[in-house]
C-alpha cells in the first residue's frame, strides 16, 4: 500500500493543503506576492481575453508564411483601426443619446412618481397592497439624497480618482506587452516549461492533456461569448429601432455589455429599456418587453448552441448555483468568471479521476487454478 501510486497521490494532496494552511499562518511573508497579483490580475485577465480573440488571426497569417512578430503587429494595427472606426462612427451617436437621456432623467423621475401615485390611487391595487404606508415623496427624496451624497463623495475623493486613473493607465500600458508575449509564444511556452520542470515524468502527459483541453474550452467560451453578446446587441438595436424606442443605440450597447454576466445579465440589461419604454407609454413598454423576450429566445435557442457548442452547455440550475456562490465570494468579477473557472475545475477533476481509475485495485476475483 505504501508504494502504490494512489497512496502517493493522496499524500501529495494532503501536503498541498498543509502548505496552504501554513501559508495562511505566515501571511505577512506572502503579502507582497498577493499585492503584486492584485495589481497585475486585471492586466493578465484582459490580455488573456484579447489573446483568445486574436490568436486565430495570428495563426492564420503565420500559416501563410508571414513572420509571427509581423503578424502580431498587423493584428495590433487592425485592433487600433477598428477601435478608431467604432469611436468615430458610433461614439457621437452614443454621446448624443447619453446627454439627451441625462437631461431627461429629472423629468423621468417626476413621471415615475406620477405613475406610482396613480397606482396608489387605484382601487384594485389598494385592495391587494397596503399602499397608504408608502410615502412616494419620501422615497424620491431619499433617492435624491443618496445620489447627491454619492456625487459629493466622488467629488471629494480626488486622491482615489487619481489612483484609479493611474492604475488604468498602467494597465493600458502593460496589456500590449503581455499580449505580444502571449501571441509570440502562443500562450503556452511558459506554462509548458513550468509543467516540464515541476511535474514528475509519470504525470506530464496527463497534465499536458488537461492544459490543452482547458485552453481549447476557454478559447471556445471567450470567443463564443463575444459573438453572442455582439449578436444580442445588434438584434436589440434592430428591435428597438423598429418599435421607435428612444436611445436605441445606448440601450442596445448596455444590453450587449451586461450580457457578459451569466444568467443575470439579460435581466439587468433590460431594466433601462423597460423604464424608457414606460416613460413613453405602456404600449411602448410592452413592445420593449416583447423585443427583449424575442432576442433572448433567439440567443438561447439558436445563437448560443451554434456558437458555444454542446460542450459548454450548462443546466440553468448549475448556472444559478455558480452565480450565487461566485457573487458571494468575488462580487461582480466573480460572477463573470464563474463559468470559465467552473470549466477549468471540472477538467481538472475529470483528469484526476481518469488518472486514478487505473490505480484502483481490481475487484476480488474467484481463484483460478494455481
């Protein structure tokens, strides 16, 4: 038993947990590492996402005898050009709609207040709810006070704003260098060398297979999610334009961005569009809801299965549990990273059980002749 691979694997896992526990007891030693990780995490995350977007184009050009550094430079120039086109083509429209919407917010609040007061006077709703205890003026005043205090705190915290701008600036500078190195080495040189040095010879093939599967599924998820969000934003803009909804571009962009959040994203993204539709008329609000439902059904039934494939499909219950746990542990960033993290852990567990399966002793057999 002492020499079996299964026993050695169990001891290795226990030692890993013991090292982690000891690390928590001497956290002051690892504090600089944690600070450095927190400072570079966003840069590595954005670089990794951009890597999965750009690696197909770099590989395609490199396969046609274009030197890899030149192919990376061409991709960088294409990214800058695409961002410039989007900025000059869509930027003015979004800016105009945003300014117009900001100017209408006070009037919109008064309209919502009027709607709530009309509902408060409704005999049917009053029979169902105790709306006499609902002080609309107090609610509006509290909301206005919260907004004003938030604005005052932001205006006062100049140092925090400067620190945030500095971090963003440093992140923007670091990302191109990280992305260039990842594309030049095809993302796996450092990890492959680390695996070769740290992994015992008998584990190398299994670990390399797991890393290859992780890379493939993460690429599928990142690229597929970007395509799905783009389709959802375009379809929402087309639908909003057909029904004549104001701020169609801005609301569609908001839906596109929030669709990154698993499960909750479509609901969060639809709230501003429904509110704008309600401020126009109840019929417009109903049309907005119909557009959102149609777009989400097309996304879940047609776009996602074709783009993501069946390998990334998760049950709604699994997604809900992941969102709840990840939101509790890591907030919004945890929710966004919940599905890829779960996918990576699932691959690790699957490969672990595939490895230890041959190590288990066979069931007792009836003795044959001796």
